């Protein structure tokens, strides 16, 4: 399956302004994608995980129908990594 996306390529990261507590989401070497008010760190991590979740869902849907245990294990690890990023933790 071929996928074409128009979003800013990932990975996206969350930066927190130590003075204001606001959060900026962007690429490590690019301009900000979105800015959030202080206290919205969970939302920031969820938004920043969007490219990883998109990639995880793409990988999973591409492999649906295959029953090999190794493929299932790989899909599980991809999904876990995307969820960890969405939760603001490391996989």
C-alpha cells in the first residue's frame, strides 16, 4: 500500500518554555508546528506523537492478513513505541 501524506515529517518533539510553562511542538531542527498554553503537556505529547502513530497504523494496516508471529510481535512493538510517545514517556 502506498501512502502519501502532506503533514510535516516526524519525528516531532515537545519543548517546554521554562519561564512561561507553555509548550511548543516541532521538529528538532525546524520551525514550531503548534504552540500550547501551560498545563497542556499531555495534549502536547499526544500531538507530537501524531507522526509515530500514523506510521504505526500504516505498518499495522499494511501487515493485516499476515499471521506470522514475528510480524505480530513487530506490530506490537511499533504500536507500543507510538503509545509511549503519545503518553510522554520512553518506549
